[in-house]
C-alpha cells in the first residue's frame, strides 16, 4: 500500500484505513500541494509583521513635528499592501492550491502601491534620480512578480486543477509539519543567540548597577530566552516526529511564554513612560505596534494548526492520517531563501549605483563588502528557487549556497572584529560580542540548509516511515 502520497483534508480515515491518496504533481520530490501551505503561512506572517511595522512608521510620521506628510502617506499605503499580502497567504492556507487567485490580487495591489510611491517621491523631490526610481520600483515589485511565476509552474497548475475537481482542500502528506518544524528550530536558534548576547551585554556593561529596572530588564530578557527554547523544542517535535498531538502540547507552552513576554514588555514600557511623563507615554504608543509584531508568528502557527490538523485521526490499525513528506521540509527553506535574497540583491545594486561601494567602507568592511552581499544573495536566490521547486539540481544548489554563504559570513565576521579591535579605541566587549552574534546569525541559515540538503533522501512509494512509526509506539 502506498503510504506516502498526499490527500484531501476532511477525508475520514474510518475503521483504521488511511485516507484516499491523491498525487497531482509529477515531481517525485515535491509535496502533494506543491509547498503552497508553507508559502501561505510565511506570507501571512510576513504581511502582518510588515503591516504592524508600517503602522509604527505612520504613527511616528504623524507625531513628529517636522516630518513631511509624504512619509506618513507612503507608510499608510504600505499598511494596506502588507494587509493584502497577509490575506493572500492566509487564503493559501485556508484553500490550498485553490487559493492561488489571491496572489493575483496581491500583485495588482502591489503594482498600485509601487506606482503611487514612485509618483509621490518623484513629485516631492526637486531632481528625482531616474535610476533610483526604477530600481526602487523593481525592488517593490520583485516579490509579487516572482510569486506569479512560481504558481504558474506545471506542478502548481496540476495541483490547482486537482483541487478544483472536488470540494475539498488538497494538503501535503505531513500537513506541512516538517517544514514548520524546521523554520521553528531555525527561529529558536536565532532567538537564543540574540537572547544570550543581550543577557551577556547587560552583565558585561554593568547595567545591573542601575538598580531595579535593570534587574527587571534582565528577567524579561530571560523570559525571551525561555520562549526561544520552547519554540525550538516545538519545532524539533514537528520536524522529527510529525506527531501533531505532541507538537500542539509543546506549541502551547511556546505560545503562552510568547504572550507573557510580550505582555510584560508592554507593561515595562508603560511604567517607563509614566516616569517620563506625557512624551514617554506617546513614545510607548509608537512602540506598541512593533511590539505586537512579536506575537504574529505564534498566532499564525495557531491559525495554521487549527486549519490543517483537526482532521488528523489516530487509529490503532495501521497508520495515522499523516505521512512522510517528499521534500523533507526543504520547500519551506526555499521560500525563506527567496524572500531574504531579493532585498539583498537590490540593496547591493542601489549601493553600486549611487555610492560606489561606500556602504562597505562605512561599515568598516572594505570595498569588497558589497560584492559579498551580491554573491551571498545570488547563491541564496538560486538555492531558494531550486529548493522550492525541488528540481533535479536542488542538492548541489543548496550545498553551494551553504558553503559560499558560510564562508562569506565567517570572512565578514573576522574582518569586523579585526576592525573593531584595531581602529576603534572605544570598542569594548559589547561591540565584539555583537559582531560574534551577527556572524552566528548569518551562519545559521546556510549551515542548516547545507546539513538538510546533504541528509535528504529520495522517498519511494514503498518506503517505510520508521521515525513516524516510533512516535506512535
């Protein structure tokens, strides 16, 4: 019996039999839904976070006495675009391949937003740089256009056609748990690195001598560290065992700690604002939307789980209604690589066009820093494309990205620490620690991609999902 193909959500296992099998995509390495659920989850999360950040900029622009109204208008338009971005991702989660139509609406809204931003900037600048306007417009439209290209591939079209033939939602073999687990593990590792750096910086700088509020800040930092650990553990369960019940138990702990840490952060900011008077309270108002962005990821996961996991049934004979994924979660990494590579490419192009490599010199990294950005972003984009499409070159592309990006990150970190120690007399242990943490964060994604790509094995139709079987023993 084939135990590895995808199925439609809502199928009832009934008397121990697994759900009906559906395999609309021909690529043997792709999940049954083409990776659209994970793409939707990441779009939903990113759109909500960007919308909250844009709200923060809008409030700042409206409150600042000499801030041009142009800034507030652009920020307000960005709120609307980000909201549509989030809704398009949510539609992919809710409707599966049938929800790809929302990407067309998002691309249209992004086009209007880009045109308005270009017009506003061109009208308000006395001598607008044409090259800069073109690069800015291309940068704003790169992601929506890339999405349209991705979903017009033959595999996605086949999944959409299969999903429209029945009144059910086509989902991946593992309901996206493996990719979600990998992303949560990566996020947990990064947050633990930031938390460790923050705690050490407070201790090294002698901030505890400042009194009560310094101690409270250190305790709050500890809460964020616990949150990161819980998230890492929940991701580990999702990626390794794909046991929805154990995952939800671990996720509930992570979600609770995330809520507590953000709530206490907000309370601490309000208390600081009270001591600072009216201006402090207004400053707290500015911070709250950005602070709320810290809850976007756990809330998005909760909505994703509520949508994708309720139908999963567990029976004694012979299998649960969840199976080993064909992509081993790599399509989720592909989305992340595509998302982070586009801004890096265009920022480097803008740096070359207008400041001739000055970004690197200002950062103390030398004129080759921009070339490193281009190289790292280029190999990340190629690897992201190969991983999301899971084509025949996905493994060498991922390995190439892992090796090149890791090498460039180590190179940049060594140069940064050297510059801090030789040229900046005021460079203390805090700055060196910050440089080390930046290097660790820069290494996390390429090393994880390299490791997962090398461990990937082709999944045959008659393969036994041993690790999932052990989870239910």
